[in-house]
C-alpha cells in the first residue's frame, strides 16, 4: 500500500505544478496531462527520467533523503506535504528509516476529562487518531446536533460530517470542512498506514458517501490546529466559533475546544447551547467503546 501511496501522491502533486511556477517556458505542443511532465520534474530535481519514472510507477522503493528533498522543492510541497512524502517513503522503503506509529489508546485520563468540565460553557471534546469521540462535555455533544441519534460507538466527527444529514446544514461551509477532514485522514494514513480502524473508516466512507471518494483522490494533506467554523445550529441558530486543537501528552488524542468572544451574539448562542446540552451526555466519557479486536477489517488503505 505505501508504495502505491507514494506513487499516486507524486503524480497528484506533479499535476498541480505548472511550468511557469518554476520559471520554465510553456514548451511546444499540447500537454496530455495537467501540470509538469516527468522529464521536467526529473531535470529540475537532478535525477534521471528513468529513475523518476520508476518512482511514479512504484518500482523504486528506496529514494534517498536528498532525492526526496529535491522532489519536495521541485513540486513546491508545503511543510505538511513534505513530511507526508518522507513518511510514505519510510513506510515503503528501508525498515531502518520507518518509524512505527504509536499504538492509540481509547482511554481518556481523568485529568483530561476534568478539563472538559473546567472550560465552562465552551463546547469541548476529545478525539482519537481517527476522530472517534472519546469524551465530551454537554455543550460539545450538543454542538454536533443529532450525533446522539447514533449509538455511542459510532460517534466519529468525520463519519458525522459525511454521513449524518444534519451536518450538511450545521456546517455552513460544509465543503471546506469536508475537504479538511479528508486531508486529515490522508495525513493519518501516512503516519499509520496499517491502522485497522483507519482503514475501516475510509472503507465505510468510500462506500457510503458520494463526495468522499473524489476528495480522497485529491491526496491533500493537512492538519488543523486552530481556526474558525460557522455553524447554523438547529436549536441556537448561527454562530461563529474559534477552535483550538491541543495534543494530549502521552496519548494519540486531541482536545478540541470552541470559544467565542464574550459579549457577542456568538457567545450568547454558545451559552444557550450549553444550557440545552443534556447533563446525561457527560456520561459519554464513561461509555464503553469497541476495542480494535472487535472490529472486522474489510480493506486496506488505498
């Protein structure tokens, strides 16, 4: 899988770079594909056309770090895309270069659960590597309107975005939110290509969502640590909230906290959301969730 991933990733990035982006003349004749030609990438990166062709065809498994750096510069990769390329090469190549991803835990520490209570009315929840909702305060669960209609083991924010009908209207900028979620999954697939739960989630979305397969083929890579989201909540109306994503030390988990400026309509809507949140949802952090052993693998990442 990893070798296929690095091949398709290189092709997808090559298609996005125009000759003019690198100061090259447009050349003569019609281009059969968008972006750079293989020979142009090879020339700028300082490798042979045959070598680069083998990379894109999955026949070269051990590119050096110097070659990867040259390709990252040539293809104008951002920081996260560059790191993704190196991870894919490590998993596909020499074992000494690959790093084993940490085994994720689904247990949320008591101190982290306490944080969910101490942030006050701010919606907050804890996510796993694959965005399973492991713990939440009342406002955090109420923010994802209708997710409590599903059994707790299916509470996953990316599944919610693509498969829950309320998500289409809750997220005013649904398309951008969905693209960001898929880019996050791509990044996770580079970190943990053999994660069974990740493969299960991708397989489910690929089968049940019309939009997901198209977005997945874009090979975008992104991690979100802060930003703003505009909601049109069915119970409190429109509100724009800032969010921060904080890594939980010693666990492959993230704490997500939403905030609004006090004294604004957004803050008032957030307070109302907290009031509407049922106290019973706090029990989520104590609900049993399925272990990896109870999940049945269906397909590998592709």
